[in-house]
C-alpha cells in the first residue's frame, strides 16, 4: 500500500487477506461458507475502470482458510470477584445508538443504477434535558459509469436544555471522477434556530490506483 502499482494483465497474484475479528463459533460437523468478491459497495467505492478478474485456487502453496480452534480443555480461568450491586439511576433513560438503523436498496434495472439509503435515530433523557440524534446516508452508483459514485450524509444532534435548544448539524458530500475523490463536510451549531458557528472542510484526494 505504500508503493501501489498497476496490475499486469494475465499475471497471477498471491493474496493473503486477514479477516476481521468475530465471535462466531462453528460446532463440530458444521460447514463454513467462504464468499469471495472483488467489490464491497457501498462500504468501498468502486473502481472507475472496467475489468475482468479470475480466481485461481491452488498454485504451488495451495489455497486455504485458517481459523483458530477452541481447545477442549483450556487454561483454568482466573477467579473473578462477584459483581457488586450498583446504584441504578432512574433519571437517565436511553434507547441506544442510531446503528444499525434501517437500510433500503433501490435498483433501477433499466438504467443499471442503484441507491442505498441508511438512517438511524437515538434519544436519551438526562436530569439536565434531552438529547436526540439523527443520521442518514445515501449511496449512489451507476454500473455503466462507476466513476460517478457518490455518498451524501446528514447528521443532527438536538439538545433540549432549560430555556434553550442547541443543534449540531453535519453535511457530508463525497463525489468522484476517474482521477479524484472530492470530500466536503460542513459543521453547524444552532441556538434556538439561529446559526452561531459554521465551518466547511474541503479536500481533493487523488485516486492513486484506487
């Protein structure tokens, strides 16, 4: 990654991919399915160049999936002090975080375009007031023109305090073309509906083999 280079057509490349940590445990006798894909949209924006890839299994060292094995008899765990009762505060109520929220996928088969929308909401009540958080993201991709992929996002945190209301708003825009990513983010602070502070960050990031 420190010295990216173009792939050579027709050449085989050996890949060593470390998977993310999980807590899944497969009982004895169960089968494990391994799915391989050369794209992960909307988590990763697509390359602007069309290509065909082939997956070669085997080779001189062979292909393998290495997973840790839970020992039948492990090390004796350390003795832990039993949990002590704690004071439960009845004046704080929360329904968690916006994630995982709601996901929707819209597919236009005639134009070969897709839109993914995500939104989430959370709120909490404290002795000093109430907090409500809203988030939403919109991903768009065009099969024929993957260089035009985009991500738009909106976030808002509303704090209802005695005698006033504070709002923090965020506006995100990530657009692309064949050469660059274009990033723009605006942050706003409002008091009782009036903007008190506002700042925008903008950056053009070269694709650099991406």
